[in-house]
C-alpha cells in the first residue's frame, strides 16, 4: 500500500520504518522543518524498564517489549545509549509500601532484575542518597533520542520511504476507496493513513472525515519542567522518588555526557507553551532534598520543558495508550494514536509493530 504517516516524532518514525520494512510505500508528513521537533525532543531520554504500569495495559506490554527491542536496535544501529540503572527511593516508611507495590507490579509485568533494598544498601551504591528503602532497576537506561530518530529515518529511507517537511495535514477524507490528504494545501491520495501527530492527534482526528467525535479522547496538557544542576554529578545512577499524581516525581536523570538534571514536575496548563518559570525552582529544592539533603542553595538553573499529551487530568486515573484502528472506528486503512506519552519513546518499536498488525488484521 501507499501509506501516509502524519508526524515525524519518534513514534511516527518507528511506525513509518516498520511499515516500509513490511513492504509498503511510505511518506511521512511533518508540519515542522525537522524530525522530532515536538514531544520527542523534550523528554528525559530515559529507557524505562516497565514496572509502573497496570497489569494487561498497553503501556505495560509495549514498554517491556519495546525496551527489549530498543536495546537491541541501539546495539545494531550504533545509537548512543547506556544502562546505568535506577533507584526508586522511599524517604519514609509510608513510601516503602509504594515501592513494594511497584516491585510486585514489575514482577507481574515481567521486568527483569528488580531488587528491593534497605536504605543502607542503597546508600552503599549512592552515598549522597537519603532513603529508608529503594527498588533497584538494572534495566533502566538512557539514550540519545535524536540519534535514535536519525537511525529510524535512515532505515525508512533505505526502504524507499521519505519525509516531507513543512507539510501540515489539514484534512483527510475518503473518495473512490482512497484516503485523500490535504498536505500543505495540495490534495494527494493514499491507500492508508497513520495519525501519529502527538499533541496534534486529536485535531487531525477532527478533520478526518467519518471519525466519530465520541471516539476522540480529551487532550490534557501536562507540562513538565526541567532544571539543570551546577557542579559535579552527585549520582551515577538515575534516582526516582515514589510516583506522584500525573507523573513519576522530580527525579535525577543523567545524559550521556554525565550531566545531571532534575525533572519533570507536573504543571497542568491550558495551551501549548514551553517557558520555564525560574520560581518553580523552590518546589524542586523541596522535592529533591527529600532524597538528596546536600543539594546546595543556588545549584538549580531553569533548563527546558516538555508537554505530555495526556488523556486524563489531575486526580483522574492515568489513561492508557490508545491505538485506534479500523476494527475500532470502522474506517478502512486508518490508524490513530492518542495519548502516546511516557513510556512512548521506550515503547516506539513495539507500538510500531501494533500499527502494522492493525493493517494486517
């Protein structure tokens, strides 16, 4: 088939690659001038192990399967990555029960190598850490997300696929058994379409002829702010607190150059904007000092932010990935992806397999 994939983020590129490898002719339409310009360029670049997500959920399946695939892909394609592991820490006895529950869920989700530690054992690994207990996850890693996207793009193009930049899709409608896409003002026919538009997925669904409004989930903007940290890194592994409403808490991430940063927090917003308010540092200091009491005054600097395309708001249960195909909405040759937030990067290769399967069903 000739397939249009809308969105050149990490998931859109993974889907396009998988469809091209399956023998289809693939064009990716990207509204901006480069790959990964949205959600994919504004995250923690963490490869998640998969212990947080509910039994049987799409996130649980795709995170674990995708993580295994992603490490193998990085090895075979020379994508820079590392596997430093992470500690999920309990800073009070009340939080101990939380991390024990995460450990149990991780075992159900078939996450390898998880180990509950007492505080002294965690501090032996990370002397700057303050905690009463911790969950050790050796399968958690970090990745150069842009290098990953370049590798996905390379495979796509090796299979004859292409990316059309500065090509916003403003309408999709059926005519003569084909999908006609209005791309950069011009109408082009395709056999099939994948909506991988991330923050724009709901908007694209609303201009897709025949896509029922009742099947379009709400889009909730959950902004995550990051702060950099001056001085030498205090930790050699990722450090996560017990999860909070809407996210995994203000955690320590390391990039491949060894730089330490903190975030993201959760800031519920109404419209897309990326400025980081330096005054948010005060809440960061309070959160971080629960597990790193020695954080110096004045060490945090506003860095960058990203927006999670969530399907649930504050106080609501976390929503799962939605991969909506012809069997769900009745539209032939159309797959729409909604709510592909964390662990979307980790899950990208597994999500791509699910999209291919939707067309083959």
